[in-house]
C-alpha cells in the first residue's frame, strides 16, 4: 500500500482552513501541503447554513482576511456573498487545487520515532502522513445541531426544522412560524421569514431568556467614505483598524462598566420599539453585556418587524408541543405551522477526529491550551478557534501568521518537533470563559486554559497581536527536538 507524505495537512476548507492555506502559499512557498475537506464543497459554515437571511454577525471588514480585505462597504454580509469571498480567495491564491474533498479524518496518530502524523481517512486508498497537522475544522458538529428534548414534539402536525439542516424546499409562505431561540440565528430568521414573495403570515420568536440585541448599519459609512477619498491600500487598513478598535472598546466597556452599558443598550432598544413595549421582559438579559455574544441586527430589521406587527417576541418556557402548536408554561398556546429550533450548536473539537500520541489517546480535558492554538504534550499540532467576543478571523489570521513563523523556525534550525510542555505550577481555568449554552454544555470535554501566559487565552486582539506576532517561538514552554532524532514511543518505553 502506497504512502504519501506531506509537510503540512490542513483539516477543513472553511474560513479558517482557506485562510491558513493562503498564508502558506504567500509566506512559505514550496510547502507540500493539502487541505482535507470532509464535505464536497469548500466554505465551512458559509456553505453549510442555507436558512433564510443567513449572514455574518460580525462586521466583514474584520471577518475578512487581513491579507485580502473585504472590498464592499456592506458591514453585515449575507451568506452567499461570504461564500463567494472565500471561494475567490482560494482561487486567487492557488489554494483551490490543493483541496481534497470527501476526506474525513477520523483519527490522527503521532509517532515520535518517525516524527510524523498518520491520518486515517475512510475510503482513501493508501496512507497519508504529514510532519505538521493544522486542525481548521471549527468547534461544532456539521452533521448535527443541538435540539433539546421537547415534550410532545412527536405529536406536532406541522414541520420542525433546525437551521443547520434547512430544507430549501420548505415553503413557509403565508404560514405561522415559531422560531425557538434568542441567539444570532433566531434574530436573523425572524425578519428574514417576513420578507419577499414567500413571506410568512406571522413569526413568533419564543425565547426562554433574552439576549442583548444591538442595531448597527448594514453598510459601514466610514468605510464607504474612506474608499471614496483614499487609495485602497490606505483605506482598507484604516477601516479594519477602526472596526477592531470599536470591537475592543465595546467589549472592554461592557466588562468594566456593565451597568452603564446595560442602561445604554436598554435605551437604544426602547427607542427602536413601539411606545410601551415591554423591553424589560423581552430584551433584558440576566447576564451582563458580552458575558455572551451580543446579537447584531442590520438597520434594526428585527425591531422594524416587531413595530409592523408581523413579528412578536414571547419570553416563556415550553410545557409541551401540541398537534397544532406549542403550549407554554404560562398557559398560552402558540399556533404554528412551522417550528424552527434555533437552539444552538453541538460542540465538537477537531471534527470528531481522535488524536493519539505514541499509541495513547489524548484526553482533551487533561491537556492545557498553549497560546490558544496548541495543546500541552501534543507535538506539531495547531488548532484554529476564533474569538467569541470579536470576529472569528481576527484570531485565525494571527494564529496562521504564528504557524508560518514556527514552521520557518523549525526549518532554519533543522528541528523536527515542537511541543508545548505544561508547567505544573500554572493553575487551571475553563477553556472558554463564556456563558453561551453550547459552550457550557460541553465545557467539561474541552482542554483547560492556564492562569497566566502563555497558557491563558486573552480573547483580546490587541494583546494577541503582540503576543503572537512579536513573542519568541522558542519560549520556555516550548520543547524542540532535532529533525530525525529518534525518541522511543510510549509502547517502546513501557516494554523497556
């Protein structure tokens, strides 16, 4: 059976994987690499999600790549536009031809003796190995969204659909729709289902508890002005820098002065809704601003739908589904023809692939995250997870730049292995300090983070930009092994 060996394998052809591959093409030409994609299409989230109105919930001037700036003044872009942007980027940088579709990695095994990963890919003939593995598969399951066990749901005579598995043939024209959820997907769906010739008759957003909702412009006026008066090479970095500063400022203000920010958001929300609307019931979360991700709505479209009377928000809990709708704990019944369960994601690291080091399966909760991109005791593996309080790609771009520096360091010093070694004096903390339900449901299955750098996740672009661009790759936490230096595997050490 033949064996193919590559310098680098990137798992996942979404926003992270394509961006990382572009960094290799630009900054490490000649690298032998491939992008493995389990599905038959690139784009990740942006080719998977097809529900009405799907769009970014981060501004595109920071969600777009630093090396290929988003060129439109549109701030919150629709899903098809983002997918086109990712496709065009892959084509422009020559990444498209490096993607291998239908390649699902189910197991990655590291062998210290040969200093390489062996990847198990069902259905692929031969063996694929690599020296360095980049996991760019995100952190949720593509084949299964999260839906709670709703009582009586089997009795419901209408249609139930999860946004992650939206049926393009689903006809909601003139129908009564209930959207269960309060996150970004729910607040996107409600106004979108009321637009166009196939508009629903009425949409109810049913939430157990509210989220913060902030209206922002669909287009970035400053970006439009800068691009009109300045060369693109100047306007793009200025727009990106402005938006990064705004994100950091909003987050820091929310963390330091939560009562003041809560009050401001309440006033903004009240001004966007009809006189006398019960803001304190439907838009007053139990948590402080940015303890969970804030929902952005373009040009206040959610508020506009509520003002027009075509949409309503109900804050209550479900007692049971009935044949014709949902009965709430309060006794109210919501009639429904279609129920959309916008109830979140199912967390999954590394696309579900098992990670094995020298014959020993890696138990993620026993590891500690190094710089938010590597795991203690796991050699030559980097994973990409973006920010929870800012645009995903901001962190991905920084990590990709760091990977280039690390690979260049290995080559220049004839090194074969880079592995973070955990400091026993560093205390443990949860991997993500984030209150979202999909995180809290799976927090015990994730790695730990530490109580100080480089083991603590900053979740702050300004801090990470310095730490990942300027810090030494050969710091005290990283152990290197010369290329070709033989190290006994766990099995061999046990036998001796």
